[in-house]
C-alpha cells in the first residue's frame, strides 16, 4: 500500500484539508475516510466538515487523480471537549475499516483519538496546534497547524516592523509561552521591554486586567488565546489599544454575528498562498456551489 496525500488550501477561509488515502494496486478499490467534527449543540455544518466533503467530492469527480479508486467517508458529530464520545466515534469508524481519521480539533478529544490511532497504526490528521516533545510517541499523525517557532518569529518581525519599544503579552495557558518563545527571548537581544500577563482562569471577565493595562499605559498588546476568548476580550475593550491576535481564526473573531467591537486597532496573522486571483475565484465559486447543492448530493457509500 502507498499513502497518497492531497492538500487543499482555501485562501479566504484558511481551511486546510488533508485527505490521506490508502491506494491498493487492484482494478478498482473503495477507500473509506473518517471525519470527526465538533459542534455546539446541533449547529450547521462547519467549515472543516464542508471542506472535507468538498475535497472528497472533487477527487472523485477528477478521475485522473485516482483512476482506480473511489473515495467515500463516514463523518460523525461530537460535542466540544467530549473525549469519551470522540473515542467511541473513532472506534465505530475504525470498525468500518477507514484508512485514516480526520479530526477532532480540540486537544482533549484529539488526544483520545490519537491514542487509539497509535495503538492500531491508523493515520490521524490533526488541525490543532501540538507541542512537539523529544520523546513523542505519536507516530501515526500529521499536523496541518503551522510550526509554532515560525509563527513566533513572524510575530517578532511584526513587533520590530512596528518599532514597538514596549509590548505586553497576554496568554490564557502555559502553551502560549511556548508559542511565543521567540518574542519572550527578544528583550535580551533587542531594545524591547516585555511584560507578561495571564488571563484569569476562572472567569471570562477581562475588565480588571484591561483596567490594569490602561493604568500602566500598556497599549501594545499581543493576545494568545482561543478565538472564543479573543472575541470576548475585544468586546470588553473601552480604550484605544493596538491589539495583535495570534489566533489563526482572525476572520471568525471579527465577523462574529451580533457583535460590535470598539474602534481600537486590531491585527493578526492571515495565511496567503501563491494561487493566482483566477484560481482563487475558481475555488470560491466551486466550494460555494458545492455548499448550495449539498442537500442534493448523494450520500456517502457504506
């Protein structure tokens, strides 16, 4: 068996979709792919699931990619942070003989699925940030999340570009300090004063912290937190603040429905690829059409 990897990138949504296929040398084979996607209650189809299904559909329509293979999939929905449910769904899908599992995104659920994939030797495709350790035993996974050291260097480059002399880093857990290590080491090499603050763990109320920052005239701030937390913080800002958000879901944060953000300056990281404008428009049209026509699409093969 040979593992073929196809990566589809979409500039507008910055959704990375990877499908790992196991192609056997027979006249025709059917490869089953697995997707586990997290939802809040019974919400609509998310961007990751839409892109996953779109990629499978696109490969099946282009018979030059895998002329002897037809792809099908089994997708399951789970609640956020429910590692038990994630494990159960993964086992159910593995009983179908899936070639690889895509998702889920949050750490507790992803770790549970990764453990099962390691034990059974099944590739696990992840879209979340994962800290690499020297004795890492996770042999059967591929992470689509950008390397944290590259992101950290990019943030430091922006700080230098803006010519900031003082910077406040606000993080919600210790992994944020790992992701921003290049910036944290910067004061010893550059003329930069750095203050580090942690968001309160037991409340979503960031107003006391923001008041302290205002009193300390800390107006250049880098927030390293989840996009849900970042959206909540932006709504609580009442003074002029240059905010840099490390979340890669900047468009999700700023386009939150029924949310009015204060007129402070906001910036963040966006991923751009080398596709031409015509190619981007073509992909936008294709995925939009797929979304509209999805209810009439044939159901996945069993």
